[in-house]
């Protein structure tokens, strides 16, 4: 498989002040330099650059490059976490500005690791990437009881719910949690995604999930597709 390349946003020059450059920010996010990524985003804010432009033209290219490498198994979780931290620092600075512009999230996503499982590295990466893609994320953490997933989905009127499992001994609780959504009468109100090392498309089909993300990149693509599909409305 060939090495993924940096995807430079087309026409970025027209959306930035004269003489502006983004390459140093692309490099900072790619390499995980969170100190410089924060500094560069602050400079962009001071230069009155639209916060959505900062996100799309400044932060995403380096992050997307690493995501493509992660998907291709050229880099692994430690490198992805370092890049995610640099992305998160920049995102934290522009998030209030995006909120002030009344940027509507593409959907609400409740995420967590199932009952009995204390691992959160994989789902943390997915949460960051979904947030970057425009979702309002509600991360319930690890060892989440099915009732807590249902309560959060109901309270937030969630579009999607994601169950992570990293252990073969806990993956069964993905199926149990889906069954509890059915018993509560809420299964048709959310699209349910599953993921984690012991999971597969076959397991997703067996347990009744709407989709399976083999990695964080695929999970985001799947969520963006599913959020557009009809579902039963919350009361």
C-alpha cells in the first residue's frame, strides 16, 4: 500500500489573509506538537480568520493525513493519540467561536465502553474524530451499564450510540445492551455502531447493530452516512 499524502484544501489561499500559511500548523498536528498547534490557532484567531476555516484548512489536513496512515496501519495508536492531542488543543480554542456562530452539530452521538471493560484508548480516538467531524459527543467512559447508555440516549435525544469492547470476555455486552434498547422500546430511535478488537461485521450482524467500524476512520464515515438515514423520533 502506498504512503498516504497530505490533502491540501483547494482554494485555501482565498480564505486566508494575504501572506498567510498553514503548512506549519499541518506539520504540527501531524507530528503531534500540541504546543505549537495551540499557538498557531491563537494566531489565526487573532488574525480574524473564520473559525470554520481554521478547522477545515488549518487543523484537518495534518489530522486527516495521520488518520489515513492509521487506517493503513502505517502508524498505530500511540502516534494517533499524539496527533489527536495536538488536534484537540486547537479544537478547544475554536469550539466556543463555532458555538457563538450557532454551528449546528451534524448529530448527537453517545459513546462508551461496555459493562466490565475498562479500556478507552480506541473509543477515545473515535470520540475525538467524530467530534472533529461535527458531532456533539457524549462520552460515558468505561464500564458502562446498559441502563446508562439508554438514559443518556434518551436525555440527549441521540441520533447514534456506539459501544466499544476491547476484551473477548466483554464483547457479549454489546449484544446485551442492544437487547436492553429493544426492551426499553428505543431501538428504532437510534442507530447503533459497535467496534473494538474482538468485533467484526459478522458479530455486528449477529448482535443486531446497524454497523461496525473496523477502525476510527471507518467509524466516522459510517456515522456520517447513518445520521442521514431516517429513524423514529424521540418523544
